[in-house]
C-alpha cells in the first residue's frame, strides 16, 4: 500500500521562468552543505519514490559539500511493494519525468547557494534511466551524469545530445537490465555523443547500492566502492 513521503521540503516552478498564469509546480527534497553553498547535484529516485534512502543519499551529497536536490517524480507517493512500485513507474510518462527534472535543474542552478554553472546528476534504477535522459536533453546544463543500473522509460534511444561526462555503475547479475545491454549502451553513448564515458561493472545484482536491501541484493563493499567513485567523479566534473 502506497504512503506519502515525509521528505518534501522545497517547491519549484515547471513554467521555466516561474511567472504567468497556470503556474505549475514540482516538489522535492533539498539538502545544503554545512558551508551553506556548493556545486549543484540532482538526485533521482528509484521506482519506490522519494524514500528515506533517497533522502539519505541526498544528505550524504550535502555532507560532501554539494547542494543536492531530489525531485519527487511521484507527487508525494512512496511504496515498499515491488508490484506497486512497478505500477507507479509505469504511470509516469517519460515526458512528464523529463519536464519535472528540467524544472528542478533550472531551480537548482538558480539558487544563490549553488556555486556551479552546471549541475551533476545521479540516479538509481528508474532514476538512472532518467539521468541519461537529462544528459541527452539538458545539454550543457549537465556536466556529469552518474546512472546506477538505469532502467525504465527514461532510458533514451539516442545519445547525440549528451555533452556531460558519464560514469555508469552496472551489475553483472542484473535481471532488470542485463549486463550485455549495459555494455551496448556504453558503446552507443560513446559513439553517438563523443562524450567522456566510463562504465564500471560489479559482481552484484540490481540495486546493489540500496542499503535498505529492498530486493535482497545490497552489497556493502561494492556499494561503497561505487559511491566513492561517483563522489570523486562529481567533485571533479561539476563546476
């Protein structure tokens, strides 16, 4: 049974300049570093919604010095049931997800607390797919894209618009997105975009980074390795 997330603490415009009639808004969770300012990063949820785990990831990025924003793609709903999560994901059109993420990106880059001219983006499962969509659609606004085992409606067919550096984290035993597809995707991005592309492959299953062990595949050692790589990459690329 779905619940309501307790983690919405910020609102952003979906109308581009935030003015005019018919104002539409999105919501999310914003975390600031102790210093009060830093480079901007968008965090994109798994199919479960804006859960405690995604809040924790966002807080971890803030602790590392980033201004981190996790947009709520489900409008407040979360679930802990796999079947329900799949249904919720299926009801989110790729175009609507992209619109919400575009609004979140503009909002993040417009914050006084954000010191970077570009944003990084990191996402998991469904969010990993949308990370790649953002990189393809947002052009020079995105300087670093970090998909973790990206799946779902956000995965683009073409990567010609990607200018961001891409660092992928994929599992060799992923039944949701077989490693052969991930390797093909890596080659496609490199061939179509000319961007810097690095993929890492782990002896693990889908969602190995999720420390709530939501589907029984959490791998602490490999999760830490992937996180350290991602954090270093974002620190180097987001400026």
